[in-house]
C-alpha cells in the first residue's frame, strides 16, 4: 500500500492503540502532518480508560505541539464514522485498540499480523518501529523531512521500541536512525524523563512489596494506580534483579486489573504467559519479552473469590505446571510407553538454504509454528511438511531419510493442501522471500524409524538443531525421537501423525 492511496478519503481519523507509547504517538503525528499538508480534515485520537500520564509521553506531546490535538476518547459513543479510520502501531479490530466503527479502514503497523481482512494494510513485522515504516512510506511519496520536531519524534519512537536502539536489524531502521536530522538534546531529555516524582514514589512503594517465588524464579508486584506505561517500567526494573526471570506488575482500576509481564528466558514467552493469566477473565498479549493484559472485574468476581495477589501467583504456578521443557541436545529420553513407527513414503518439500541466499546470511524463517532465527549454512536443508510445517535438517541426514527429486513442489504434491508455505526473511536487507519457488519434492525413503507416544501435557521442545526457539506440542500431539539418534527429539502434530507414520510390528 502507498499512503497516497489514502488521500481519496475525507474525513480521516488517525488512531493510536489504547495507552499509546512514543512510537504510536510519533507515527500518528507523522500521518497527521502528511494529511494536513494535503488539506485533509484529520483528527488524531486514542481510546481506552487511561489518558496519557507518563512523564516523557506528556513532554513529547507538548514538544510536538499536539497536547490538545491528540484526543483521548475513552469510549466511542457516536454513530459509524463516515470517513477513514487509519490505525497506526496497531491493527483495526485487534485487542489492544478500541474499535471505532467506520465506513473505511486502513492499517499501518510493524507487529505480527493479527488482522488480515483490511485491504488497505501495510504491516512490516520485520521493522523495529512503526515510525520507521511510516518514514519509509512517506519517503516513497517524496515527503520532505525538514521539520526537526517530526524527525525527533520519529527517532524517539524507534529508540523506545528497539530497547534504546539495541535491537535494530532491519536496514530501514538503520537508515532512519542515520538519516533523520533530529534534536539530540530533546531525545536525551525525553529518555531521561520516564518518571515524575510522584511516579518515583509509586514505583518505590510498589517494589518494597514484592513477592518472590524461587522455584520458578518469578516475582509479583502490586502497584498503585498509574499510567500503564509505568507498570511496564517497574516490570523492566524488576527484571534487572539477578534472581528474577519473569516479572508481573499489576494495579487495580474500577473496572478491573491492569497487568504487565516481562520475561528474559527463552522457555517463557511473555505474551503466552499474559494470555494464560487472562484466560476466561480478560485479555493478554504482546511480545516474547514484553506483554500485558487486563482482567475484567465482573468476570473475575464471577470466577474467583481470592485476593488478586493470590490469583496472579496461582495462575503463574498453573502456567508452569501446564508444560514440560525438553532441550533435546542434552536430554536423556525415557522410551517407556513409546511405540516404534516407520515413516510412510509421503511426498514433502525441501529447500537447500544455500540455493536461496549465500552461506553465512542471517535469516528468519517464518512458519506456522513461529519465527526461527538462524544462519544459512552449506548443509542446511529446510523441510516443508504436509501442512506447511517447517523443520530443519542437515544434508547428511536428509540423504539418509529422503530421495530428492527435481520436481517442483506445489500444493497438490502433499497429502493435504498446506496451511501455509513458509517464507524467509533476509536479516541483512529486510527482503521477504517465498520459499515455494525454490522448493522441490522429496520422498521419504521408508527407512526413517522413530519411537513416539502421545503427549499428556503441553511440550516445549528445543531441538538439537535450533535451541533458541521452542517447538510447541499440544496435548495429544506426538513426542517423537529417531531410533538412530536419541537426541533428535521433536513434535508431530496429532492430525498429521497417522498420515505420515505407521506402527511397526
């Protein structure tokens, strides 16, 4: 999508997510500036219960001159908006943004795709900030970035969304960082204005009342009412404690409980933990390291009759009991209860990674199961299963298990149509490469034998080939290990197991 396509609409609302952060504010301001320059009737809004209170965000809106232009509308109570609602740094209809009924919608965002039915969408989940994406889109239109305040806002949006620029991978993030003529003194002032004196006292009081659970190395803190972003800052601080791997900070509001989650270990994704905590009583989500959620008081009161601190501790402990973690490379598997199976001669897809990108290129493989960060190696083989599921192999093992062909891999090759054909992201230049044109057909040789059994609880498998991101197994999926390599442990989804394996007598 080109942003010039949006100029056919009038009026326009540019909407941030609820509880907007610096990236959302800067993104909204950039699009507001663009629409104003094109004589559009445009408003900037955000919804939700909480008005902006965080010190540096208030200073940012004041610096940009939008303190009164960025409207806080707790709840949209008007009729359907007759024009376009453009959501920035969020996706129209997603859980972190109040839905404004409108005749037309558009999305500009850099998070994982949640909403796929809005035609006018530009979602670049490989970019570090929405500010970067909007900077690129406006550059493509020939927009002149000669306003120091706009440049400073966009830079600060990138700075805050990439952990002080330490998590920049995409070249556009690097280009914007290097090319924007921003005011360094303002950025320095903003980044050192996270707390007001009142908020410092709130944070200090909260931290004195922490509860620590050493078995799973998590801590819980209750805070007074404050800007939700302050909850995040307290959570960030909590995670700096050497004994803490996961932290939860929450506070109470008239209609429920806002909470922030942090994790610094690969076995626990913060977004997964947040969703687990809020299950059936609210909503939760976010990123692997940082997430949050909201517990609705009416639903909580129907289901629970315990203090909130006890609720959070119970839910976290239930979460840890709900799964088993296996690091395959150093795991001694118990074969008790496992049966022996042989792989059927099914047709699958395979891609030699070096045929797509040069050896040594850092890449991310996007799959149904999640994102896998790796590096192209001489013998790296990317396998595509019958549902589009992806796993990696090495050429020597591949040759022992499959017969390679030069036939092109297409949807009708497999037993069933794949749910998703994976893509490869080049970490060097940010390009997305579909793997289907490179994939060829391979046929399992019938020599692959495994031990397998159904799982009775969720599994998180860190394979011997990739120990940074886990392969998730749900209850009823199959835990499998190759008979010729007891450290080659993995998960096979229950609905494809019978299509690919048969029991040996």
